[in-house]
C-alpha cells in the first residue's frame, strides 16, 4: 500500500510540475494575443477579414466578452504582455 502512495505522489508532483512549466512558458511569451476585429464595433471577425485589407484590423491583447474585445489596442507596441518578473500585475510595483 505504501508503494502505491509513493507512485501516486510522484505522479502528482510530475503533473503539477508540468502545469507550472506550461504556465511559465505561456506567461513569458513575447507576443500578445492577436485578433481580427471590426474597428468600429470591436466585434471579433474571422482572420481572413484582416488578411485581405477589408473591414478588419488586428487588435492586440485584451479580453473577449460576448464577441467583443476590450482592454487591448490596435497598436501592437502599446500592449505589454507582462509575465513573471515583468513588474506588472497585482504583485508588481
């Protein structure tokens, strides 16, 4: 019985470590999220609407709620992705 517990613990530690690694890699990404958006309504559009110079423009960062984006920018350089050690966020100064 004790052997089974040890295997379970090591498996749990392994899975937990993989989760932390995945979160770290995601948070430290250098590119902000990019979405094709209608500049007038801020509704998310299919990517091809931005690729062929039609109605859409790329919007960086932000959050999607009810099909609309907020808290981001059409200017990629204005969006700071943050992540570990960036100083931004609830724990940063």
